[in-house]
C-alpha cells in the first residue's frame, strides 16, 4: 500500500517517458540516463519554476528497485527496515 500511495502522490505530469514513478532527481552521483523537465519548487518561501534532471529507467520495476535502494541506504528511513 505504501508503494502505490507514494508513487501516486509523487506523480508529476510529463515524466511518463522516464518510468520514474517516484520522481527521483538525477543528482551528480547518478550515472544513468536522465530527462530534464520544467518543474516548480519552493525556494525561500516562493514558488519558482526550474529545469530539473530526473532519473530515467528502462521499466517501472527498475524504478521500484532504485527507490528501495534509496530508502535502505538512507539512515532517515532505517526504521522502515
């Protein structure tokens, strides 16, 4: 249930070409393919539009595997496992 809720909650129109159902951004450490999208973020209390890179996956399954890897590797989410 958490998986479905999280992916639906994080859905951004226009990222369908990425198979990135959790909208994980492609930071400097990301070595895979990426896709740039214009999205809004809140900076200093103001909503602004920015071009941001998002990770691209070959399948939804790859997206789920990477999301779980992210959660398991982040001490903030240690209590989940």
